[in-house]
């Protein structure tokens, strides 16, 4: 997309639409008329005035529509800013009604608080259409937030509320390329009252033993404090040998009791440990190092986008087209569809610290 200033875009849009606007604006109603015809029209001032005013309103509506269309063509889709919307967290009640619990809202509220306190959060704009959707077939809402900071290139959080049918909190934090630290991944889900699933991990970029010793082994004492979160994932969707650690928190429950009893304090400890860990690292701005980390992030997004089972949930509530855009353009924005006749995608992003 071309990088242009807002004022330049507006000016260009106005220049582009003015010929069209002029074509639809009414000319002077008596221009070129004979005196007799003008006199006859003068006897019907109310009717003529109404006609002129309606013409002006129609022209103004057309002008606005053409203006918005041209601005979108020049500037791209309208961008969502997260900081103002995040002020509405915590939500007061479920979209499905007061009787339904917003199960993971306390987690999102705490993340908002601690990230705002610990980091220099800045809005990372993204397509407004992907930031919020309400259910088309049943009560459901999905809202996402995205930020960056000095140490993190992308911090995204998504909450899905569909009453008892679905409560989901997803959060992924990507360090900048000048750090080879793991990516923090959170997936907390509940489908009905008897199917609760929780996954939280510092997702390693490599399974190299020295890397795991540096970044993953310090999690052992934290994980051992939460016995009911020491389960193992099924290999149905993910391969534990890629982008997952042996110290991940994993729990599957038939009720939501453990959510606040153990998952909430465990997730707090893991996030605080992660932020402290990043604080203790020195950024490495060597271009070769950063390019290597960048490629690891690309591989992570590619793998995750292809494996993520949540796409089915998105499709069910918000349609296939939106689900694919949300997954590939927002959740895993480094994903690249393989070129025709090729098994690999092509990521052209300019690497920066």
C-alpha cells in the first residue's frame, strides 16, 4: 500500500470525485429559460424549492459516498485503534444475557492492567472490520485489541462471548526481532459448562537444548505449583515438538471451578515471569540475528495458521470469508499462502528491531 499523508489522501480524493459531483449537482433552475417560463416557475416557489433541496441532498449523499470510496482506495481500509476500546474492559454482562458468566473477563482485565503498567503500550492499527463482529445467527460477539511496545512488536488479545455456548480468551505476545525469546501464547476456552480447556505456554522458537535451558527450564518450579495444569496436549491438532515446550500449562476440566482457583494465579505468574525475562535481555540488532528471528516468527505464524482449529468457530458465527481474513490477516499476519506450483509462502516484510 502506498504511504501517503492523510491530508494528501483527502486532497486527492476531492480532486477525483469533483467531476462526478458536478455532473450530479443541479444547475440553476432558471438558467437559459424564457422570461415567460421563469415567471411561471416563480408562481410555484414551494414546489421548486423542495425539488432543489432534494436534489442538493441527493448530490451531497453521492458526494459523501464517492469521497469515502476514494479515500478507502487511496488509504486502505479504515483502521481500528485499540486503546480507546480497551477502556470498556471489563464488559459488564454477556451478550447472551445477565445469567451467562463472562468466564475469562477477569483475565483480560488483569492483562490490561499489568501490560499498561509494565509496558509503553502503543496502538498497532489494524483493519476495523477485523476488530469487532457480532453474531449473525445467534448471540455472539468477538472483539480484538492490538498493541506494540519497545520490546514487543505485536501484542494481540481477543475475547469471544457467546454466552454458555462459548467463552474464549486468546492472547499472543511477539517479542521484537532483536530478541530470540519465546512467543507467549494463551488459549483459554469453554464450550458449555462441562468443557473447559486451558493452554498457556512460552512457545520456543527452536528446540535447541541450549535455547530450552535458557528460556524454558526456569518455568519448572512455576509449573510444578499447579498440578491440575500439568496435563499434555493431544497431538490431534498440534505437534508438541514444534513451537511448544514441555513446561506449558495445560488443563482440561468438566467444570469451571479450576478457572479462578488455579488457572488465574498460574497465568499471572507465567506472564509476570515472561515480562521479567524480557526485561533481563539485551536486544541484539545484528542484521543476521534479526533476520534469523524474523524467519522463526514467519514459521510460527505459518504453522499456527495451518493448524489452528478455531477457524471453524469463526466460520460458524461470522462466515467463511471473515474467518479466513481474521485468521490470516490479523491472528497470524506473517502467514503467506503458498504460491501456485510452490510449497512455500513468501514473506517480504522489512525486518526492523
